[in-house]
C-alpha cells in the first residue's frame, strides 16, 4: 500500500519539511533517548493519535488520567515505547509552544514533530503561499502564517487600521473624526481562517467586506464577483470542552455565522478552497506521516500496521478517524484491483482520490506503505458523556455529508488511561 502524494509539489514539500525536522531532532543529544523500543517478538506495530482538549486537558486543567497514562508510555529513561502524535484542532499557537506546554503538563518530553495543529497541513498548499492573505483568529496568527510558508500576510487589525470606517459595531471603536482617510492596502487575494477570533463582529464584518469587494474592502460592492476570492478554513469544531460543565462554541460556530451572513447578504453560498483539521482526511494523512517517521527512529523495520485515534468528540475525532479508516480501506481495494489488472506487479498509476476538502487532487504513488486501518476510541472526559442521550443532530461542517455510522467509535472507554490500556491489550503488548 502506498502513501498518497499530490500531483503538485505540496506533499513532497510537506514531507521534506517533516524529515528536516526529524533530522534536527535526531542530532539533538537528548532526543535519542526518546525513541528506542522495538515491537515485542511476534507483535505488530501501531501508533497512537491523541486529541488534547477533553482527552488530556479541560481548558487549562490537566485530566488526572492523562499523566498516569503517559507514565506508562515511556520507560524509566523517558523513552517512548510506541509512536505518539498529538492531533488537535487548536491552531492559535506555534507547534513549538504547544509541545512545550504538553511537556510541562504531562511530565514527558514532547517535541514539535509530534504535534499536528489544525493549520499544519497548510504547509502543503504552496499555490497560495505567494498570495496576499488576510488571516483571522487569535494569538500570533501573523507569525503562524509566515511559519507555514505564507509570504504576504495581512491581519484583521491591519485591515481595520487601514480602513477605519469599516468596524463600527462597538461605538467606542468608531473613528473620532468625521472623515478619516483610508491608508489603502493592495488587494487581498485569499482569506485564511485559523480559529475563532476574540471580536467576532469585527472579523465577520471585515471578512464579508473583503469577499464582496474582490479583496478591496474600500470599494463599492455593486460589481461583486462570484465565486469570491479563495477561503481556506482550519478547525471545523462546532463545540469543544473546557472547564465549564457544558461544551463551548468553537471555530465551527464562527464558520456557521460567516456562511449565514454571506448567504444572507449576497444570496450566494460561501465556498471554501480548503477545509482542514479534523475530520479532514488530509490531517490524518499528515499525522500518519509523523507516526511513520517516529517508528523509524524507534528502529522498527516494518511499517506501522494500525493507528488508534483517541478523542472526546464524536463529530470530529471519531468521525475523522472513521473517515480515514474508510479511506485506508479504499486505498487497499484500489491497490488490490490495480495489482490484479497488472498481473500482480506494483501499481504505479493507481487512482485519483480527494484528500477531504483540499482542492489539490492526490494520487496513489510509489512511496511508503499506509497502515491497514485506523480505530477510533471515544473517551468520556470531554464533549461526550455516557449519560447524554444519543446525539442525532449533526455538528459537523456544512460541506461534510453526514453519515451517522461514522460517529460510532470502535471502542468507548472512561478516560485516556483506559484507552491506552485497551490498545496495548488489543495489540498484545505489555504495558509495563
């Protein structure tokens, strides 16, 4: 089974950047101690994908089972026994920052190449990197965008400073002068939505302005073009779990507002050039690449056969893991059919598949082997609770077809510690 790769250069760039990071990690005198175990004799190889919010933490509070769990995933010298990757829809920070925070919370070493944020796969969308992009979210969004490869970045604050008449919901932020001058900016060519902003009314107003005016928010929108300029969105979570007893609004809720407003004002549907983050297949592909690289550093000489995705949200974590499992099964069927047609030889053509909502098409190529499957494990410490009634309302994104079967986990456990114990038992590995 082969890994998918884009027909353009994006995936090769993504892989090379990951490998470059891995080489840097390997040259570190401390990192060699993180990975040194091989599968027990006669046992298969597997990797673990951990969600963070609702699985390891609630807001800023560590879930007690998380630290207990990670004590069993490393040996007495702090070496990981199996590949571990953290896959989160959070995207308001750099990978290095998230890794340092997890290291402190879990009391184990977490490196940046173990972290997949919602925006991480944007590295592969190189066709947008030279465009002038408007970024929305909170935290160091400008720094994040540059780190991902975007060269010409405009923030919402930069936009409202240039066009001071646009943001008027909050009376205290209205211009003090009657006719303030507009500084003017070159046209915006694409919009990137990293995560929920702090001031929703400001971001919603200015983004709709940009979309209606073909990137020139100081123009009259009477000659609006449709389709609008490209929009790329990260993190589709409608809800997420913090310290409160009930889930909080996530970036998916902001997207619902933006889509509704744009439709109400223009009569047209908002279109996305890319939707990434869980449950997008491309996010799991990226995570699996990191798992495979960790397996190499562990000294494993056989490909990772199975992935186990541990999450708390049936509509993103479980839906995404099951969607990726279906993708893996489809890849296996495609390769088997191609081998049959070619008389058992190694297929070099394969079929073209869609990597979730990313518009770059991808094709089966001759590279590393994909896992046989991905199992989903639902914990009860976050969005999902055993006490709640079965959820029939689809909380997924508008552009994802709702398949109730994809919200059904392979396993339901109480917490992350029980999840890891279950995986090791399934694989026949000793946990201690």
